């Protein structure tokens, strides 16, 4: 025997209380078929629409709500403004996953009606008005219409200012505004909105509400990212620490959900420490993240193995920063091996990660090659670079990170293809010489300068004996001899100066400053005629720069005079050649 209309309503209500939504839908649907009363049909469609929403059937929810709305228009629409406004909101919510434009249209209809209602009875409908602004803002956000979303979030906040009982929704509006400003890279406004949201959430009565703690943790995290972008690293670290504290607390009861957030925050905190040169702390935080990702990757390898690889890679970077080469090489190699395994299953997603680890390992190999003069690192690096090149060639996008890696790959291939022991040895010598030259420039005393210059000459001489055909090396040694000769002149040792200068000229007689210093040596030895000949040759044979050589000679003589050289000799030569007074 078929149930009566009233029995179907009773059963529908009973099943609804038991949250047996499918059974409730069945009873209300039969009741809808058993009535010809428009008001009953309207109300039943409204109930069915809400049930379909609970059952996650948005298409059927929309159909039921649309049917109910048509009946509202038939039944004294001017008396049903409140119910219709609520129904437009329900329709909009149902459309959110189906048709965002229709969702926005219905939210606008609801907003228009609530505005009209609020104008005559503002306090009764202010909450509905504010909530509809909030919902409409979220709809615009889903459409990526950020300007409209901002407008409605701001209007919602204005309404919530007068509704202290809805402070948690107000906090969410500030949070959403912060996300929009972050998207727009409007960092100062983002910081302001996150801070306002936190001021509400961290009040005792709001903080303890179910579901708010994860939002508060996310807010601290976003605030940390914002501080980091604003180049306020200490504030960023402070916010990351608060984020970590909250996620740790949440993970105690919901480890599956929140343990990944704990690991991710350790990683973010590590990077923040590294950026202010607290590398040891960065390593400590990364090791904590690594331990968690190890555990997560064991139970969910598809979801967390790539995070494990990233932690290994970051440890390599941090140890390399400390020049802890063995550790850096170990972690880069571990990361590369793991990333290759992941990329074998999904090359488009993870080949770029493989290239990043390989290029860092190549950079480390370059460091080892140059410091150990071990040519075996050349072949290792070229093999890595060939693989990197092949993987990068599969990328056609214009992402900056891909462009940079392609550029790095080209540079390293050229470097390792052309490097040899002679170049390596020469590069190391030049590096040492640069350091010695800094020492020379750091003192004003010729005797102290002499100590470092003699070391430079000795280094270059050893290299030149090994590689006598290296023309750059020959020229550097000639200039070094010249500089040593000049220092001997300043120390009133013209014989030693002349020896160094002549040796320099044997290496490269084209260097004009050698000739100039030889003239100075003759002058100090009292060989005025020889000095005069050389000075005149320098001035006359370099017509294009004769004024410069005149000034150079004059300045040199002034320095020698200041060092205590016999002024009578200097005055005699000044009378013989055209020098400025």
C-alpha cells in the first residue's frame, strides 16, 4: 500500500534527521508527485534542492531550486522577497561548480533584494547582506576577477564591523583579501590584511573554535612569505616558527593531514635561515624535514618521494655553502639518483629537478677540479652535462628557470670541453696572485709590498718554466718583473731594479713601462745620458700619447723624490727633457 502525502512528508523528515539523504530524497520526490498545490510544490522543490546539495548532486539541486523559484514568482512575489533572496543564494551555491556566471548572476539577485530589505530594516538583514557580499566575492575569486572580488570582500567586512558575532567570518574575509593582494604582489596590503585576520583569530573565543587553528597556521605561513618578500627575514622566521608550532600541535591528533605541513614549514624555515647566512640552522631544519619526508615517502611514495629528493638537494646546497664538500657531494648525488628514478615515471614533471641537481653537482665538480687539479672531474661532468642537455631540449616553454639552466649547461660544457691541466694550474696561480695584489694594495710601505711582489714573481716563474709557450703567462711575468723593479727603485736599489727590468724586457720588450723604469734605474745609477735617451725615446716615439708619458715620467720622479732619492739627479734630468714644472 502506497504511503499518503502526509506520511511521505513525515518519512522524509525522519530520514533527514537520520542524515539518510537518499531515502529522504525518495520520500520527498514521491510527495512532490502526489500534490497539485503550488505552495507545497514550491516548498518541496526547495527542500529537495537542499537535499541534493547535501548529497553532492549540484545538477539536480539546480533543477529543484529553479523549479521552486518559478513557483515563487507565481505566488505573490512581492510578499516573498526574503525567501526568494535566500533561494537565489541557494541557487548560486549550487551553480558554483557548474556555471560560475550563473552563480554570480544569482548572488547579484540575492544581493539586490537584501539591499532593498536592509534599507528599510537594516539590522534584520545586515548579516544576510554581508554574507552575500562574501559569497559573491568568492564567486568572483573563482572566476579570477580579482578587482570585483576585492570590492565585495571589502563590503562584507564593512557589514561584519556591525556584527561582532560573525567576527570569524570577518577574519576569513581579511584572509581572502590578503591572498588577493599577495597574488597582485601588493605586499604591504597583504601584510595588513593577514595581520587583521590574525588579530581576530587569536582572540580566545575565536582561536578555540573547531577548524580555525589550521587557518591560523596558514595565516602565519602566508605572513612569513610576505615578510620574506618584503626583505624582513627576522619577522619571516618568527612567523614560520609560529606556523610550525601550530602545525605540530595539529599533527598530534591528525598526523596524516598535518605532518606534511610540519615538514614543509621546516623546509621554509631552513631557506629563511640560509638567506641570512645562518647555514647551520638551515641544515638543522632541513634534516628535520628530511626525517619526516622519509617517513611519509615510505607510506606514500607517489606523494612524497619528490619532497624527500628536494630536502636532499637543499642539504647539498647548504653544505656546499659551508664548503663541506664531502657532505655536499653525498647529498647532491643522493638527490640526483632519487630524482632520476622519479623522472623515469614522469619526465615532464620531474626532468627539470634532475637537471637542477645535476648542474649543482657539476658546479661542485668544477670546484674540486680547480682546487685539487684532478682532471678526472672533467669526464664526470661532461657525462652529467650531456644528460642535462638531452633533458632540457625536451622543454620548449619560456620559463626563466629553464632558460637559466640551458645557459648554465652551455657554459659548463664549454668550460669542461676546453679545460686542461695547464689552464687549471694557470687559473689557480692567477687566483693566488689576485690575493697577493690585494695585500700589496693594503700597505703603503715599499718593503712590505716587495715581500708580496717577490711571491708573485716566484709563482709566475714556476708556471712559465712548466708552460714556456703560454704567451699570457710570459706577459704577466714581464709585468711582474717590471713591478718588482719599480719597488727596488723606490727602495734605492737601482742595480737590483735594473736586473729585474732587463729580465722583463727579455720576456716582452714591447712593454713601455719597462723602458720607463730602465730609464729611472739609469738615472739613479748616475747614467744621465742613457736615462735621457730613453726618456726622449718614450716621449717622441709615442706621439699619440706623448702627453701621457710626459706626465707618467714626471709623476714617477715625484714619487722617487718623496722616497728620498737624490734630488740633484732628478733636477738635472728635468732640465734636459721637457717635463711640466
